[in-house]
C-alpha cells in the first residue's frame, strides 16, 4: 500500500528545506523531503569554506539581478516578492545573526555553517516537516487519479498531491530523473563556477599569491575582482565570475582559450608610464625587480612579469630600455595566458542549465506543462556569480514555491 504525503520535496538542499518549511509554516501538513545522500543540506555545510555564505548584502532587486548570468531579467519579479532583506529578516527571526564582510558577502556571526543547518532543520522539524536520507528516487509518474506516485530506492511507493523538485544542478542522472520521468524539458547542465588551468612559467610555484583588483577578459567577456594564483592556474572571485558569464561558451571551446589579464584593473598605459618615470627620477639606482611601482603589488609576481618582459636582476630603473618598458607595460596591462582546462571550485559547484524559466510560472514556480509540479533552486536554469547569489535564488524560489503550494491547499 502506498504511503501518502500531501507534499513530497525531492532534494534536501537549501531550496528544498526552505520550500518545505514555507509550506508547513503556512499550514500544510504531511510535508516529506527525500534526500538521496547520507545527509541533508550538504552544500550548505561546505559552502564558504565551511562558514556558509548565506546571501549577499544587495537589497535592490534591480541591482541584484545583474549578478545572474542566466535568469537575470526573469528574476526581477521573484526578487520583488522575496528579496535579500526578507532572507536576512527570516534568519534573524529564527535566531541567526548575520554579519556583512567588506565584499558584501553575508555569513552567520559564528562563522560556522552548522548554525544555518541547525536553524533550517529546527524550523523544519518544529513545523512538522519530515525527511528521509539515503532515499534515492527511482521513478516518478502521475498518480492514477491526481498527484504523483514516487518509488524510492528503499522500496517504498509514495503518493503526493504536489511535488516540489529541488534536485540541484541536475548533473547526475538521478537529479534529472523526476524531469525525464514526467517528460519535462531542461537545458543540459554545464559547470558555471570553475577555476582555470594554466601551465605558464609566470605563475609556477606562486600558489597563494593574489592581486586584489584585476580585470580579466575572454573575447568580449570581462570581469573584475581579486585574482588568486593556484597550483594549477588562476582562481579567485574575478575568475569565477568570468567562468559563470561564459559557462556555455567556454564549454563549447572545451575549456581551451586565451585569457587576458590586466593586473592593474584598467590603470592604462599612460598611468603606468607615469609610475615608471617616477621610479627613474626618484629611485634610478634601484633594481627594477626589487619592488613594483604599483602599491601592494605582490613582489614574486612582479619579478615573474619583469622577467617575462626581458628585465634581468641587474636591470635598474635608470637603465631600463624603451623595449623593456614596453614589454613590462604589456605584461601588466594585457598579460596573455593559454587556458587548457578547468577545475571545479570545491565550495561553489554550481551549474548552468536546468528547467527553462519560460516553462515555469514565476509567480508560483509551478510547471506550465505539468500541473502541481513545482521547482526551486538550481534545478531551474538560473545561476549566479560567486558571493551568496546562488543561495539567494534558492531562498527566493523556495519561498515562492512554498507559498504557492500552501495556497493550493488553501
């Protein structure tokens, strides 16, 4: 005999829990979350280096949407219904105090993702939401009369009047199963936040070195922000944002392309020439490699760029040739690096792809083709740049879906 729930949520992540909590807080009984993994909220646990970057301190929906390469215009309405300020108030009302860091990212003041996990699980439990882990969905089909029948890996057959799918970035076949079983369309997933693999002498053994404000470009795509040298190439917010902006284009290139780096973030050749002339006048005898004329520029990276420009350890500012100066300026303003692969960012394994937004009623998050089927979170073809934006879309779409489902049972 099939077990009956009013609402089944497939996926125990941020969007799934927030949607389930919203349903229950608005009076829906018998809400069940099915999670295929051994633990719920696993992505919350590891995000932000274990601190959980809950959201971004961006409270104007018109500005907020600019941080979503996919779904930008479509999110305007949803973000007016539930924006960053609403998210902050909800967590604070549930006992979680948040702090804002200099770059706008918001974390719990405990700097511990367990704070967010405990908040969500407590809110879910106290409102009557149940969840099962190690429970993979094997099959989903429309019910005999209405609703849905869900068969799980544990051998259970479950019936639900409403289904909320929050399976994340649908990279695996299991995550796509509810969509394929119900005949729903989806855009194939590709990685959206990743680092660039680069084998270049200028970066060798410089892992950990960072430049706080750089401009990076791939063709017409461009991004600004901190750039970090890793043992495999380049990472940091500037690179991750660029990877999100070009997710599909870079996948089509098989992650082999030319990256152009302006380490000065747009200072321009005249400003660089002025700084070099100041060094000639004031420190002519000083060796070029000993210090960059740019403030707070990493010395080891400056040495590598100088060497690539033909400057030797013996070269002083007074005998820097015109050719060397030209090459040095080029290295600073338009360094070119060949990217030959990607590495997924451990904290932000986000994908581009999922259920097309034009197939969803964005006022309710209900499918336009399958009644009583709702979506929230990254299963939708929405992804943001790094900095808490993907969690914000999860909170927003989960909240809207939960409210709409509660109204369904009104």
